[in-house]
C-alpha cells in the first residue's frame, strides 16, 4: 500500500519481494547485515517482517526492514528497526531531510496506524551524530545510549596499507611481525565448511573462558546459509601444522566492513603464534580491496573484556575512532504497547544479568 507524505515523497509498505529487497539494499552505503531479509528471517521469523520504502519523485531514497512483535489478541507490541533505516544512497551526500521523512513514515505506519511502540536502532554518522540525535528528538523520540553496549573502534581505510600499519601501536605491529614469521596458513571464503571450522574454535574457546554467550552462533550459521552469495559473510581461518589457531567472520555491505565473530584456540595461545593479529590485518586488507571506507573492529568493553579492548585499540592505533555504531531511539503513542516493551526490556536485562552471575559463580 502507498501513503503520500507530501508532494514529493510517498511510501510503500510490504510491496517488495525478497530478491527486490536485496537489490534495493545494495544502493545504500549504510546497509548492514541487520537489515537483510536473511537476518530478519532467521532471528525473528518471516511472519514478523515488514518492509517500508520511501520514494521521492518515484525514486527509492530510503527503506527500512521492521520487526513486528505483537501481543496475542491485542493491538499492541513493538515495531523494531535494527540497524536502520537505510537513508544514505551510495555516491551521494547524506541528506538529513530524507532521514526525517522516513522517520515520519515509520511513525505514521507503525505508531499511529498500528499502535506499536516504535524502536529504531539508527546507524550514526561518525562526523555528526548530534544532527541525527537532534532530528530524532524533534520527532518525539527518546534517546537511549548504553555506555557498555554497541561501542567499537572504527578504522578509516582511505590511507594506504603502509600508513595503516604505521598508525598501529608499536606492540601490535611487533606481534603482527611475529605472526608473519610463524609459517601460518590462511584459508578464506564464505562456504559453510569454513564457518564450521570457526564454530569448532569458538566452542573450544567458550569451554576455556566460560563467558556468557550473548551472540547466537548457531543463528549466524543459518543466516550465512540463507544469504545470497554476494552478501555472505567473509570467513578467514588460520592454521599451523594442521591445527586450528583462530578464525574471523566479517560482513561487508555498503561502505562498512564489520567484524562480527572471532575465536582463538588454546593451541595458538600455548604456542604464542599471534594468529589473531595476522587475521585482523588480512581482513583489513580484504575490506580495503572491497572499497570499504570503514573497518569496524567489533564490540569493545574496557570493563568486562579489557584484553579484547586493548587488542583492538592497538590495531586501531592513531586512526581509530572510539564510537557507538547504533543509537537506540524509542517512540510510542500507545500506553499499552509502551508498558509491554518496558516489561520485556526488564525481563531480558534481568535474564542476561543472572546468566552472567551464574557463570561467575561457576568459575
């Protein structure tokens, strides 16, 4: 269906097919795995997916995949936009007006018409996050930003590889040199055999470290299997004398490459092979060759995982930007929907807290 917002803009809701959605996504530099049909299908189920497209003068200028979770027998629930909307067309300057128009369209369709609590996880521009935050505030959204989640290091890939290597912290460069002299073997691609090799290393690492798992490794395997070939995650696996050492899983869409999953084996640690240094460096090279502008090193938490934080800080070096990828904004015109979402957030947060506490007691 279509809904005219003003003379130049109009929206279409749930008119596109799966293959059409993937074609549309590829026109946006802010595309991400979280807006793919495959991610939504595996994570929430196809019946919960809704797709809104914004057109200006007949041309698609923004879009959003929305997750609809409704309460049984009630016109209440949440409309969730993870990693979206997409509003920065490749090869064009960011136009804040377009973001404003699709936000209005989302509010009208899912807030006003469907009476849902609207939660949008906006991907923020590195240079002007306050502009987006101001726009969302003007549209009546509440801004939530956890200091412990969604934080990462971004590395600008415009400099040469030599310049990027020079910008690293000295100790990181030294460890990379050692890794390059250790005779390590590297295999890469996007097939499921490589993912299973990563999974084997990850299981061994989890058994060793006993950390709380908030990432659903099995789901990512299903997502990888479902994605079209051109959008599949890139996997690198490092071995030494036939032994698995480390693995890295990265998604590259739009102008960003983001490290999603990483694992290191006991064999690598015992033999001090530094294979993770080599993998991250090789993945940076791969992202640069794919014409990505930014390399997102993945989540960081200086308090809960200081080792991981220092590792990524060393790689980011002087060119790295410490920032949050996505900012959460909430808006609701339904008291019932808002109350349900608040209660659901409390239960989920409490569950994660208890899960982490149980592992700490076990350790």
